[in-house]
């Protein structure tokens, strides 16, 4: 609940008993139809069950009585409107002058189920969910120090990976997460690889340096025919000629007075993905045009029609890494998760995380 500064939290029974500890002393057990309120009070947290105050503590630990239980939590002040269900254990401590830090101590596989459902939703092929599971797991394990200064590993926002509930509606996600248990993606240097993805490439993925200026060795452009019949593969947009000109001339000093280049100002063809408008010497990055005019992608052709520039584009998103609709297309043709990841990424390895840690440690020892 990192989007909020929670000062009162409501905790309710969901599918089993939880034990509450205040500063390591057992305080109470939550039974069916009971409600616990945790209320920030001075420099402590007050715990109240069914309206009765049980004490104030510097930390509250909420422990499941059996494995893999779920607890329902909801912000009361301020109101989070919806409740959320999270699995396993919780540690709650005061934060700032009037808030609480709510940490979910969750098993990796339970966390990943919630993340994949929060970000993608249901109705997709199994091998596609396996791809997402490997990318999300690799990201999570590669970023465990992201919030170290704040005393936890990952937040629940898009900043880390959206984790807005436990997995609820899509049992296939749970099967995919468990079937790929522990598997992470490594790059050519055997480091955890960045698993970029986006909605639709339109037929060709992008080189990473077209988008971020720096090449990423495992993200090379590939021709992708698996996504080209889906809904987001093509798009059209019209932009006023005056706005187009203003941006090109004022931001990039486009030589509009030049007779030849004046012609090229409005008409552009891009048979394959390029990095720049017209040619690199003009110095107009397509990603800047995309950003300025909110285009779905940088892969487009354009021409002038009266007072408008008509833009015909392909794909949706930055284009680097896994094309999600292409990956779903491959899964429907019975390609497996390894074939899908090896299609979109170059020179990667899939390996168990603990095997990787072991190899890394041994390589270090042999050098020392
Ligand atoms: Zn974060
Ligand atoms: Zn694609």
C-alpha cells in the first residue's frame, strides 16, 4: 500500500488463523468473523480487536498458523476503498510521524502469482504465463536491494512490479509459476538479464539503443510474424501540420528552408525500424517524436493530407525485448517458454537461481 500513508489498518480473517505478536510477545489470535485494527498512536502502533484495546507496541508481527494462509487488509485512514488479500506473514512498524510500514513477508511463488495477475490478467496461454513468471522472478531477484534503505526489498507499485493482490482468478498462473519454480534468465555474461517487454512490436522488435541510447547485448532486433494479425499491430493518427513543423524546427532546427529537405519534412517511409526521422544526420530521434505526439510506437510512415500529417504506425510500446502478443501467438502454436524467450532474446541462458548463486560463488573462490 505504498501509494498511501496508512495510519489505521483493518485486518480481517480470510481462510485461517493468524497469531499477532507485539514486540515478539504473543498478543492474540484472529478467528473467523473477528476484526483487528492497527492504529498509529504516538511512536507506537495500537492493536485493537473487535473494539477492545490490547496494547501498543513498536512492532507488530502477524504470523500464519498453517502454511500459505491469506489475510485481508484495508486502509481505514486514509481509506484505500478496496481491501487487498495477501499471503503468508506480515511485519508492521511505525513510519514517519503518523503512518505505518506494512511489509508482506511472502513466499516468492505466491508473490509472483499476484504480480502476474496484477499486471496481465487472465485468459492467456500457459507457456506465455511461464515466460512472464521467469521475467518477473528474474526482475524481483535482481532488485532485492531496491528499497534497502527503507527496510524492505520491493514495493507494491509499478516502480518495482505491481502487486495489488494475491493471485485470485487465474489458476493457470499458479501452475505456470510452480512449473518454472526457481528459473531465472541470464545474459551472455551470466548475470541476471533485464527482461524487457511491451505489448506489440508490429512485426519487428527494436534495438535497445534506438530507445535508450545504450545497446543491450541480449536485446537484438528480430523479425516477428506472430503478432502482426492482432489488434494492436497497426494504428493511424493525424497531427496538425503546424504542430509537426513547430516541433521539428524549434526542437531540432530542421532545415525547413532547404528545397529538398522541405519535401521530406512531411513524408517518411520506414520499411524497417529506424532510430531517426529521415536520416541520422538530421538528428531527430523517432523516440522524441513518439513522446511528443504520444504515438503508440516509433515505427511509422507518414504523409501530408491538407492541414494534417497522417501517420500510419505499427506496434505498441518501446519494442525492446519480448513482444507480449507475439509471445502469446507463439504459445498458441505450441512453442514452449524456452523457445519463446530464446526467440526474443539473444544468447540468454535459463537456469535455477540457486544453481546460479552456487556457480557464481565458486567462480569467485577460484579467482581469489
Ligand atoms: Zn519500488
Ligand atoms: Zn511482435
